[in-house]
């Protein structure tokens, strides 16, 4: 099973992010992806392999072609990881926004 670290590392590459974003539009073949990107088919295949190993992409055969699509389970795992921090970030923003500002532009906590 892939880790969240694998997913973030996989998305750290701009070309892989582009592949990932194109797959968000729906299942796509390697050839179709290569036609939309400034990289070769073999390079697209390598990027897909990294995304697949990271648990973000899955593939299935349709006739003689393989179609790649986002893996909902992998994306859900990454989202669950990020959601853990959302409440904390909102709480910190709320605390900051509720501070008073004095004329010297120094923030003071409301009481």
C-alpha cells in the first residue's frame, strides 16, 4: 500500500501534476495524454507508473488499450490526511482575525 508521502512526492513533479490534473477530467489513454503534454509516450508511461505506485491512479483494459484514471481510494486517503489539519488551520485563522490592532499596528488578543 502506498503512503501519503509517496502521493505528495509523486505530485511534486510538475509533469506528473499535469498528468494527474488531466486524469481528473476522466479516463484517458497514454497516447491521449502524450498528445496533450510536451513529453513522449514512454515518459508519460513512467509518470503514470509513479502515480500508480503512489496509489493516486489506477488503470484498466478497454479492448487493446489501457485507460488510466484517478484512484478514488488513494485520493480519499490524501484528503483525509489534509482534512486533519483543516480544523486546526481555521482555528488559528479565527484566533488571528479576532485580535485587536492598536494604533502602532501591534496586535493584542481580545479579552
